[in-house]
C-alpha cells in the first residue's frame, strides 16, 4: 500500500486467555515491556506462571546461547500455552473494545477505543500528490534505541503480544457510537482491576455489520502513533522479512479517537545531570534574557503559576536547582523561535517542548541532540526523562538535592498540538508526550503465521 493512500483497518482472530484455565485475569496481563524494569519484572511474572510478561519480557540467563535464550524460551511458552488451551483463538474475526477507567489529579476518567489490525505502510513524510491524506504518522522523534530485542522476540514467536497505541480524528464519533453499543449492552469478556488500580475491560465486537462499518469508517482517516514507534518499526521489518505471511503484513493496534474525553496527555519533565560546567548564577542570568522569572518557596505555587500561564496559551517552565527556591519561567517573546528554527512550521516552533529543547537545553545549557542521545539511564547521559505522575516530581527534586544539577518542569502537550504537528509531517522532540495510562499487554494476541 502506498503511504497516504488510505488506511486499511481490519478485524482479527485474536488469541485470548481462557477463563477456564485462568480464573483471575488481573494476574496474567501486564504493562508494555518497556516500562517493566528491574525488580518489577520478577514481581509481575510472580503473579502467575501464565503472566504475559513471561513471554514479552523473558529474562536472559547464565549460559544462554543461540539455541537456548530468552527469546527461544518465550517462543516455547507461547506454543505451550496454545497447546494447553491457556490461550485460545477466536473462531471469527472481530474488533475488540478496550476501555480503561482511571484517576488523574482527583478526576475519574474513562478512555476507550478498539483493538484491530492496520495494513502495513511506512510513516508518511509528505502529503499525497492529490486527494485527502489518509495514512500513518509519527508525532515525535525517537531516541536511538536498538529494536533488535523486539525483532528477536517476534522472530522466535511469530506473534504480536501488545497493541501499538494510535489516535485518529473522528469528531462525529462514528466509530465510538458503535463501540458504545457493546459497552452498554454486553457483559465484558474481560473485566479486571490492575495493580495500579486501573479498571480494564474488553468487549468483543461480534456483529458483522458493525465490523464492516468500523473498517469503512476508518478508510479515510489518518492515524498517529501515540506510543509504540519502535514496535511499529519492528513490525515493518517483520513484514519485509516474511512477505509470504499475510498476517505479518498487518500490525495489531489500539485505536482511540482524538476526541475521546478520556484521552489524557501528562507532562514529561527533564532532569539535567553530568554537565562538566554548570553555574546556577550564570544560568539564571541567561534565562532572564528570555524569560520573566518568579521564585517560590515550594513546588505547589510554582505549578499553580505554570498552570495559569498554560491556560492563557503562553509558554512557561518550572525550575529547581537546590538553591532553596522553585522558579516559574515565562517566555517573553515567542518570536525568538523563528530565528532558532526558521525551517520548521510555526506550530512546531511554538511548542513548549521545542522551546525547552532548542532554547534552554541546547542554547543555554549546551545539551544538543548528540548529547541527548547519550543515554537516559541513572548515572549516565545528560538528561533523564521524568513522567509527571505519582511521586516522580518529588523523586526528581530529591535527585537534584542528591547531586543532579537541575530539574526543568513542563506543562503537558495539548492533543491539538500533536495533531497539528503530525499532519504537517513533522516530529516533536523526543518524549514530548506521555499518554496515560499505558495500553496493557495480554488482552489480545495477533499470530503472524496462521
């Protein structure tokens, strides 16, 4: 399929956990592989011998080699669970309604979409020569990251275990109206509360007319990858490696309407560390050239000030450097970005994250793209990305007190900004968005060799 020609969204015969073999579904689903780290792997796998993390995040062991390793073990488990009936394939092709009920900042929200397959095509980089654009877009740059891990797993299993999270425009709610019918009338096929206290439910869209209607409604849409850029690139590679496998020419995704009221983007803050030359006084002096600076004794009034400026449509950041104060920085003149990014669109130039990366990190702190690419792990790299949820802010503040140099706090990116930049065929800087909650793994599995 040519990029930008149309979107081919089709149902699938998903493999799902058997209620007979798995009485407690909360113990077998898991967050996506890239957020399960360290001791969390053991904790999640310890919930059940059938937890999907045994496949999706199988750990290397001493003595591993080409014939026996974390990927071959994952493949063995996948095949064993199918043979044992732990995972059973649906007899017919369906879409699946996927809903998450969660709390953010004291508000209870519900985000729902549907799981289905998207016909493979490369990310679009320019509009079609004629007609309306309908294709797949990326919205942010990705950090250099080896996709070999996901390729090895997919080669060993010939399956996709998690959904790539994509968003699409549907102001009229044509697809959502179909999904709501099942949410209101049918008992969920899966209904659980996970260890993050998020209620997760799945319904099977089994009406043939409804299945056809969803496919038809999606044909003229574009979709934007919200979370899962690397997994999509893995899927593209697998499609090229296995042109003989029809199922491998499709990627399993969770599609969410951009107008869904439960679609939430949280901020991702930046912790600065390991700079060879760093002066608090010099940084404040240079910031004052471009920003109005307010100081506070605690973080709460700083965030309140940032939020007020955000609601005015202006650009503000927070700053903590362990000098006894929290700062709110408000950009004086946004046209400074016209000189710094003259080749980019006004929509991209006026993003908070663009201003932070280009003006503050690069120009004022000397952290350019090459330095950003040097890693984000603890103790390495110049910037660590801090998701704005839970105790992350307090932990970042403590990190500065313990030796990191500064933490820069951000307001969230607006969903409208994601759409405008992506449809300009541009990419935001890495870690511009944090869609919450993550789409979990284990609700539906797409087999590539059958």
